């Protein structure tokens, strides 16, 4: 079968997570991705661990499949000429160097677009290429703090908390993927490429969604609510007899049904809880009533009852339970690929399911310079 992005060539000068995550998605979709590193390797994630398997980092593996690897010294004239030559036959260039670095190398958008006017050039930085913060380095942890995400994560006892993964890198990688594909689509009409300027900071603020909108309308600074929802009640975590689970009651009809699940049908007619705005107002009182009931039965019991009444719910699972989940395995969300050094490695699969052009994993995450000979004509082993 064909792949959705077959025939597109991506020159990837990024490292760590946001850029590599983007290019891995493009590679999963069938684009040819050439990962460019300095001689010896310059993607820091190759050394981030443990865990390692035969010296190969699990972190590196998470964002670098379906790519080929070459090594180029961007501090040399020869290296810059190599990049320029590759640009003539590429569709996309993506990098996440700090603002001004590509200009110093002489491979900025203005220069490369004269070589290939059709090039789509994607810049990923911490704060973007304009504005007073443009020269500041930006890492996910810093961006989570500055963007407001940490201020609404956690609860009054924990204080501000970061999300458990580098979520602003992931979001920026996804936005970059969307932007690149949109630019390629527009290029099919105009025949011209363009530059994309993405920042972790912008992406993180965009993820504030309803919480951000709430503030813009009310000017009330939101407080961290832990696992509670700012606008819906009950939409939160509850303790059961043997664990914890999440219940997500999204409307008044579902609340009435949930009251039957709890065998507390009278709560649906209580004036304090009849509508969602009232339930939000009396959040603490309702939560206590529900919690007192749910502690008496097991998670499995409440899941079965909720499902019988079509109430969205789910247990809080650890990663061992996630990997064993039959739904995820039925959807091929965990795949295995042989690696020349690490051997057989398991990776998280793609959530993209196509009817005609399925995602395929053709290439293992490459070793440094593994494809120098194939792409540059340099003997293997040059690193």
C-alpha cells in the first residue's frame, strides 16, 4: 500500500523532542526523513537515561523511528554546502536552534528559499523569532511554568505541578506537523514555499483552551483544582473500596442517570444539584455525598454500573496496566521493531489509522551517521 506523504523529503536539523516528534509523525506517514546531527551525534536524548538497552536510550527511541541519519559539521563550509545541496532536493527543512543560529550558519529561510523557492521551512524555538523573549532559551519545564499550565495543575496542597510528560514539546510537535502539511497543501496551489515560526510558549498558551477563555471573560484568576473540572461537576476522581477511578458526568441528563447508579436518585431533584451551574456552585457538598457512597464498593463494581447507565468512567491505570490493556493492543498501539544495537525494542505505535494509506514503521530509530554512505557517499563508520 502507498503512504499518505510518500514522495516528500524532510531535512530534519532538530533534536530532543518537539522537532523530532514532528518529523517522526511525518515519517510514519511515509515522508522520507533525513536526520542531521553533528559528527559524533548531537541529539542529547541519545544519552538521556536510564533506561538504556545495549547503550541505546529509551528516550531517543520514542521520537526517532522512520528516519535516516547523517552527520554534517555545520561549523564548516563543507557542511553548509552539504545542507544547501540537500535543500535543492527537499520539500521541508525543520530545526529547533535558538533564534539567529541558522542565520549565523548561513542556512536561514531567506538564503535557502533562493536555492529552492518551494522549500517549506519550519523553525521551532522556545519563544518564537519575534518579541522581547526571542533570544531566551526555552525548555518545556520553563514553558509550563510561564504559560500558566503549572498554575492550574495540582491542587491547593501540592502547589503548582508540571504535567507528567513534556507536554509543550508534544503540542508544538503536533502544531508543527499540522503547519507543515498545510504549507505543503498551499504550495500545491501557489508553487511557493514559506516559513513557519512556531514556539513552545505560543503552543502552551493555546492549550489553556477553556481555562484561558474563562479568564479572558471573567478576569478571575483560576486556582488549581487537582483532578476536578473547572466548569463541570461531577467530573473528577473518586476513591473506591479498592482504588481510584474517574467519573465524567457531562450534562444534566447524565447526572440524573448517575444518581441512579449511586442509588441516590433523590440527589437529582435536590435544588442544589439540578443544573450544572448549581452543581459547580455546590461542588464540595456534592463531591462529599458522592465520595461517601463510592468508597463502599470496588472500582469494578462502579465501572459495571456506570457502563449500564452509559456514564463515562474509567479506572486510573499505571503503565503496566496500560500496556496490557486489550483495547490498546487491538489498536496496535504497542509495536516491536528490531534495532541493530538494542535488538528487539518495543515502542508506542501511531494513533493515526488510515483506511487506504496506513502508517508503517519501515526504519528503526537510526544510529548516528548510519546512512552517511547511502545519502552522502561517505563510508559507514564516519561519526
